[in-house]
């Protein structure tokens, strides 16, 4: 298969603009794992795998502070426009593939990101979606460059589901170990259960 040119290198897009409304006053991305806030941990993993752009929302100064000294680009999505606003801000000006990573999934590793990026080199037209070993689709998701306009025109809070449905023939599931691809922590109870299982 033809490999893409160096001028269209992938960008890792870390979506971190959500308001943590289900955390009842806490910020899930500032929860501490291994002595650092989750958002910094995830950003560091992304940076290990490749050039990284983080999408934040307005008035998220604590998250910005947590990312200080991490070599990445920060862009801002407007308030109240849903997940679509994060995609629009995230892909603006890009020309290569994007590997979309959700910031509240602490089990996704830099190695996982490397695997998806390497597979994309071999199949540059494919949509690559992380999954469990038994085929439950999750995240991250790598979108080829030709879908950037579609990502930039999304509306609402459904993410890229409509694109994934429409382009199902191009979608390939990539199994990750354990439940990495589907473990997201949205509530205090999620965090308590995850920490208890971890220790």
C-alpha cells in the first residue's frame, strides 16, 4: 500500500474541553494519577507518540496550568457548542490524518497510540478505531486526512458517530489490551471503582 508523504504527518488531537458535569463539582481531568493530573498524564502520553494539539474550553485555567511545560499546542473551543465545537477547533488548519484521543480515558497508553499511527502508515485510507479484544468499539479513533472537512462541519454533541456510520466500509477495529479502549471515568463512582481495581 502507498505510504503517505512526510508533508501530511498525523496530528494527535486530545479532546479535553468537557465540563465534567457528572463529577458533582470536581474536575475529572484534574484527578491525580501517579502524582499528576489526568490531563497532564494523557497529554504526556500523546506527545510521546507524535505532534499533539489539545482542545480546551473557555475558563479552564487550571487545565491550562496542568499542561505547562508539555510540548504541545492548545486551541480553544467555544462554550456550549458540544463535541462538534471541539472537532472544529481541533482540525482547523490541519492537512494530515488526526488521531482523536479522549482525555478521560486513563488506560490508553502511548504504545496504543503508536500502534494506531503505525497501522495508519500502512493503510492511509482506513479509519482505525480502538476496540476491546472481543470487538467492542471504543477510542482512540484515527481519521484519514480526507475526512478533515467532515470533522470540521459536525454539529451538536454526538461526536463523529455520523461519519463513522457513513464510512463503515473503511472502518477497521484495532484491539487493545484489556478494557483500555472503553474505560472512561465520568463520575466519582467511576473513579472510586477504577482506583479500587487498580490497587
